[in-house]
């Protein structure tokens, strides 16, 4: 395979992030089969054409079925809202296309399992885009945990705080509608934390949680551009959570706490974890995404304290492809890394994590938390085989 012809569905926030990644990855990384930006798909013909011209897509489609039917497309990238993921990914797999899908994998565990079954049956490569795994400092944390540098992991505490919904006059958009988004802060933000937890610590086995919608009505949306929208006529019902918190037990014996909210004034994209082990701790926070804080109990008495590792050395994951030491990376680089890794998997035939099983297992955790909220009791998490 000399190159990988990509068909992207969606052209808003994620469409931009993915397009930038397809443009950039082959310029910085050595890729035996670089991606070719063949076609982008969206329902509004004029808007998708403008997007294609700006971001360098060769052609456009307005129906994802047409996109999948094209013989010149090798891989489908699903960058549209959650309610569309299952139908597109399953049809793509059935047509023999490799599938790269935004998170969370699906709005229900049943859909996630069907998607997993479809890609397995078709024998295509599959990946769900939990991009934060691919920030160099997070990949470094994984290496350090695996090397035993913080010993046995005992506690994982994570928060993902945003504030874009604090204003009750902020208008409705698809992210506040359960039938489209599946859930609110839970599926949008806890999904990321769960993936980080599974990546760094291991499987989550039991959960208990609480969720709340503080602002139940908002002005209906007018014109929308990604996360921001202008108000339209009348009021709409918010049918998803604003905040979702839960406690968890891990298979390896560790304990976890998770908190996601869109109502934390002052917090913009405050995605943070702190991991306490028997020999040390690691702390990472996305807004300073190049830094990993490390505390080692082995440091000499009187010299102990958190040290800040700037994960910008050529020896750190992904960094050698970019700039000299100290020249920091940003949000968009995590997408470039994900697209690079997935395209490498497509050309080599190797698996690429997080795959659809990881995505489905994340949905199983999200699902168990929602059940625990309904039953006001601990729930065990189903294992997706
Ligand atoms: C909006 O809440 C959002 O863009 C999420 O959908 C992303 O997954 C997250 O990375 C940043 O915030």
C-alpha cells in the first residue's frame, strides 16, 4: 500500500483537528503509506465545499453512504456526533474500509459492541480517538508506570473541568441533547478520563456515581459554529448531565475518583490526573500538557519534592519528530500522533490501541456509572470480550 486514501465525515471542531493531522503527519513523520485527503463529507454542500478548499480535501460528499461506496477510499474517519458513529462505522467496515472514530465510540453499549463485531468480522483496522493518550507527557507517564517507577498504583484521581456552560443563557447545541450526544459531561469528558485510567492503571471493575443537570432549560440555538452558538427562538430542554462524578475500583486493587463538569468557572480544559503509587506519584494536567510532575520516595531525605519533567526531549515519546528540546507541543499534536499511529497500523496490518474494544470497554464503564446513578448503588462493569 503506497498511500491511504481517507474519507472524513464531519467538518466542525473535530473535522478541523483531524484535517490538520492528515496534512501535518506525513510532513514531520516518516510514513511508508501517507494519508491522502480524498474526500470530506457533510450535509451542507456549500459549507463542506468551503471547508474542503480551506483544509485541502480533494473532493466532497453530502451523504456518508456515497462516501463509503467510493472505490477510491481506503479508510473512513468518523468525526461527527455520537448518534451517527455506529451506522457509519458499521457500514464502513462492511465495505472493507479501515475505521478511525471519535470518542466516545458510541452512545450505547449495544451499539459499541455491534461496531466492534463489525470491524472484527471485516478484518479491518480500527481505532477510537482518545487523543490525550498521545500527549508525550502522558505516554511518558505510561512508560514510567510500566517500568515500576512509582511502584504499585494505589490511587488514581482525575478531574476534567470546563466552564463553557456556566452562563444559563448559553444556547442549546447538540452536546446538550441526549438523543445526539448520549450524555453530557459524562460521555464527553469522563470518557477521556476513563480511557486515561484504563491506559495508565488498568481495567475498572466497579463504580458508583452521581450526575446532575443544574441548568435544565436554555435558549434554543441559532447559528452554530462548533462549541459556540447564537441564541434562536424560545427555550430548549437540556437532556444531558452538566456534571458527573464517580468512584471506582480497579482490577489491580487501586481505587479511583473521577469528576467531569462543564460548570466549573475559570476552568477551560482542565483535564488532570494524579496517580499515587507505593514508591512515588505522577501528576499531569492538559493545560500544561508538556509537563509531567514526578515525586519519588527514593529521593534523598531532605531533597524530596515534586520535580517537573518537561517532556520535550528527543528521548520522550513522539518528540524527536518535532522541535529541539524545550519547544513545546500543543493540542493539535495529539491528533497528529493519533493519525500517524493509525495510518502506520493500516499500512503494517498491526493493531492500534485504543481500538474499538477499548472504546466499547470505556462505554461499558460510562454505562455502569449511569446504572449506579439510577439504582443509587455500586455497579459492576461488564467486560467486553
Ligand atoms: C468539548 O467539551 C470538548 O471539545 C470535547 O468534546 C473534547 O473531546 C475535549 O478534548 C475538549 O472538550
